[in-house]
């Protein structure tokens, strides 16, 4: 371990470390992770996804699938490559997700006009209906996030998240 990392791990003892404990007396020392934005972004995403799943009732259509349905619905005829880019997912994860949505009868594929090697995506009637159901839950979940973050802080928070996304795109 480098001297910087070693020094930080010894000196960075944070009073809130018990928050990550599984049981009393099992405090977890995050070390330098406690100061990493990426670590906390990931934890916040996981906590948000789990809360959304509870709200939806354990649906196997987690937030990532919901996002794909929204994007396909709003961009009928989008290619899988464009969908992958805008969703911020690589092809290795978008392909199985699309196969799953297609197997559920929620997404359809059609040959791309003028390019027999490519396909375009659209929601089926069942996909539109499922999206409508999930949207009710997503809006309620987002309202809860607004409450946690603070409605007045939301625009600035979203700007910062977009800046991060754009900077690393």
C-alpha cells in the first residue's frame, strides 16, 4: 500500500462508521472510501434501486429495465447501439437486457430501414402497459428522493450528476 493510502487509512477514523455495521459492535472502517464520491454514488444507487424494488413489490423489472423501457418508448426506432450509449451501458449488458425484455413480450425488434444488418426497437402493447404501471411507482419513488434531497436542491444535484456523466462519457 502506498504511504498516502496507508496514512489515510490509519488517520481517517470517521464517527459515522457504525452506520455500515451489520450488528452492534461490527463497525466497518471505510478508510479512504469514505471520501470517494464514486463509492457513495454507487451506494446511493444501490439503496435507491432496492427502495424502488420494494415499492414495486419485488418486481423483477428493476430500475435499469424501467429506464430502457422509457428510452425505447420515447425513441421508437432506436437502435440497440444508440440505446446502449444513452443509457450509459456497454453492449455486454444491454444485449441480455434487451433479450429479456423481448422474451417477456415488452420490446419488439424490427429490421432497420435501409440496413439489413441492424435492428430498431419499439415497445409492444404489453410493454406500453407495463411501462405505465411502473411509471406510477417510479414517480412515487422520485418524490421520495425529492423529499430526501430537498426539492430546492434537486436541480443543482442533477446538474452535478450530469456533469459527472458527461465528463466521463
